[in-house]
């Protein structure tokens, strides 16, 4: 059955009107045992490893039935399954299904003016071996995805796609795939090892909506790839691939990690011929603290790959194929091959406002920077920044917002390669969004992006869009 975009828009607006009429009770004092806010439901399990962003050991649920509540106050649409869901969580088994729909278009500029509809289903499963009675320190994270419909990524003219979620597991394809299956074993409170198929976007540390379980990059905040992920690492880091490594922990959170990734993109592939092309080493340091009395994060790291690349080779987080090689794809094969590639990066977040009643609720300043070899990495440097986080308006405790600017400095070598057939230039722009919590389990986001495409000759693209997400 085909879903019409206008049905999506009307349904979203209708739900918003009904929910507002029912009084959502999102104020700081609205959290109760029968209907907790999302920030204290505590159903998310283990940590990220590559670019880690969450604690390895999460606190237990603070309410007897963390999924309970009536239709307009419970954190999930399907509720507590008559108590079974909370019972499973107490035993270390957590399940989640997020359904996210996008209606986004190029209103002006770009390659083509058109609106398109697409969506994602994210299936999440977490296992805590200690709670389940297996052994302490064992965690298993599974992430499967279904992608359907169409996106504007192929018509926006941007080398960093406007819609990150609809780039995966495979762009412009109706596909279901297992993109993450990570096994973590904590050997002590200070040290853990991990192995598996790693979804690298799940592990990204800069999340502007602390305390929200839906705080997965691209699904709840910014959508442009430059603001969702630091694109300086796009040449060497696949979206989903095999990885193994260790983490040094501080107060249950990764302080330093070293991961060895397979350089092959495996979002829709198995784990055959592992490391046949070489390996990607990713050391990563994350410092957390309160330097000005408010939460802050400083992330420093880099990537080094022994694989061989061409500057025009596809990259998971970049749209080189449709934006650069669409007219002459064979030219990618004649570009010189380089042995190895490297980059270094730093990301930071400093909160500027913190809710006195809830430390998890804050917003602040963020930045992403990086430099690379410039060949075979098509991006020489990155400079992005902005403001983002939780809304400070009374009664809107689950709402989030963000405004960000991005600048991708393409390498001179990459520009010279593309000059004869599809010349490229530096890409920059701005994105603004407001994520409105219709209910704790339904989110409606208004988003607009204004960007100068990397392709020379294309006018500035203005891209408005809506995103509607339901947590089942």
C-alpha cells in the first residue's frame, strides 16, 4: 500500500491538536510512577565504543513500571504490555521500535525542485547479561533498520546529504538490514572489550538532547550529514562494518577507546573476507566534566587506514556517486590509487543553560573540526558549529531545538580531478530545526536547510522538511 505524503502531514497535525487539548503534563514535576518522562525511563543499555557517547552501565529504572501510563503520558505508544515490558527490562531485555517518516523537498536551487516522502523503521534490542543471570558486564546491542521511499539526497546537489537517515542502510532503496550487532564485555569497572558489527553512527558522541532515549543522530535532531556526523572521517569510516577494540572507563563511561575496523561498508552485507583490504585504526578520547559548572564534552581522535583508496571512491557518509560521478562514472576507475588515508578531529559540547530541576535537560554550544590528508580524502578540512539541546520553555521539557552552520573545505586535489567534467567547490550552509513532542511517544519536527551545493553552477538550495516519529 502506498502512503501519500499529504496523509502523513494531516495525521501529524491532527495528533498534535488532540495531544495539546489533552494537556501533556511535560512540566518538571510531571514525572510519576505511572507515567515517567523519557529521561527517567532508563531503558537504554550499553555504551557506544567508536566515538562513544553513553555510559556503559546505565542506572536501573526509577519507577516500578517505567512504560506505564495512559495513551497521552506513557513513553511508548504500545505501553507496558500489561506489565511484561517492565518485567523484561528488569531482567535485562529491552526492545524498541522507532518509526520515522520524512517529507522534505528542494524548494529552490539545487539540481531539481521537488518534494519527496520516505521513512525508516529502527528495531533496537539490548541485553544486560548481569540482570539476565548470565554474567556481569556482558552487554549485547542489536540495531536493524528498514528504509523505504525516496529522499532529496540525489537532487539537493550536496556532497554531504541533506537527509542522513535516508542514506542508510542503502540510499534510495527499499531495504531491511542488520546494521549493528555489538557484544561488549566489561572486565572490570575500568576496562571493557567489544566486538561485532558496529553501527558507527549510533556511537557518535555529540548528541544535543541529553536524557532522551530517541537521541539517535539524524532521527531527533539535525538531518544534514555535516551536522549529524563529522564528515572528515567519511573516507575511512564505514556506516556499518566489523570492529573490535577496547575501552578504558571512567565512572562507567568510555574515557579512551581504540577500535580496529574493517574498511568495507557492510550495512547490507555479511562478514565475509574480513580485513581483506586492510584495517582502520581509530583512537578516541572523550573528556566529560563541568568546567563552568555546566556539563561539557571534549572529543579528540583520529583515523588511520591501511586500505587503498581513490579520491573519487564512494564513501558511506558522502554522496560522491550521484553528485560528482553521475555523468561520467567511469572516471572514478582511472583516478590514481593511494595507499592509506588519515584524519584527525575534535568535537565539543558546552552547555550554556541547565534546568535546575533536571540536570539532563540543557542546551549549549557545539563544534566539529577536522583536517585530513586531502588525497584520497576528498575533504581537506571541516568547521561546523551551533547551538542545540533541550527546550527551556515551561511545559515543553521533551522538546528539542538546534541551529547549526557547516563548512566543508574540499581538497584542491579533489577539485582538480572533477574540474574537467563536473567541477566541485567548498560546500557550506545552515540548518534549523524544532522538535515538538506531541506526546512522549510522538515527535513532529520542522526543519529547514539553506546550503550552497558543492557542484559548481548550482544555485543555493532551500530545503524545508517535516519529520514525524512514533516510538512503539
